[in-house]
């Protein structure tokens, strides 16, 4: 079993949470091809600005993968207007644990973040990344 950190925004987290599906862009096909039923997905919501308010990054849930990757271009996810992306490479998932956990206090304790000062570099440009089991266990225990 592999543990994954899935990186999304608040709008698409609502889709994930209500439809029990995770989707990524075609450019991430090599990553999602490694995902297997039984793998665990930890969902990370990026820092966002809504009006003048800054919404800090959070861990919001853990899901288990229940399907092999498949392709579906139905428009359920929101994408930046310049991309017009449907995130067609998808997997079906089921919730394991839901909650909210502030991400920044976790950074010193997470092994996959080797550069604690420039931690966002470990997430940029990715839809998902593998994380060590001990990081998964820490998050699961706190969520």
C-alpha cells in the first residue's frame, strides 16, 4: 500500500468529498498510473485568497482508493480558465477519516519535507506525491 498526498483547492475538495472521486490532469498520467486499490490518499488544500481573507493550507481528509485509474472527461472539477482542464484521469475513492488540520504546524514533523523553510517546493507543480508511512500515521492520528 502506498500513501499519497493529493493537492487540491477548496472548490475541487468539495467535488472529491461529495462525489468520492479524485482526478488529475493528463500530464500527471505517470503518477496516477502507480495508484492501486487499497492505497490511502491524504487531501491537502492549498493556501487561497477569498476577497481579502487568506485561507491557510489544511489537511481535510483521508480516503481509500477503490478502483483502478480510468479516464472520464465529464466536467465536474473546476479548473483555471486559461487551462480548461477536466482532470480526466480519475480514481474512485471512499472516505476513511474527515476533519481539518492546519498544515503549517505539521511541517517540522513531516519527513517528506526536507527543506522546512521552502516547504511549498515539495508540493508545487504536482497533483499528488507519495509520502512515507510515518507521515501518513502522524496525520491520521491528528485528524
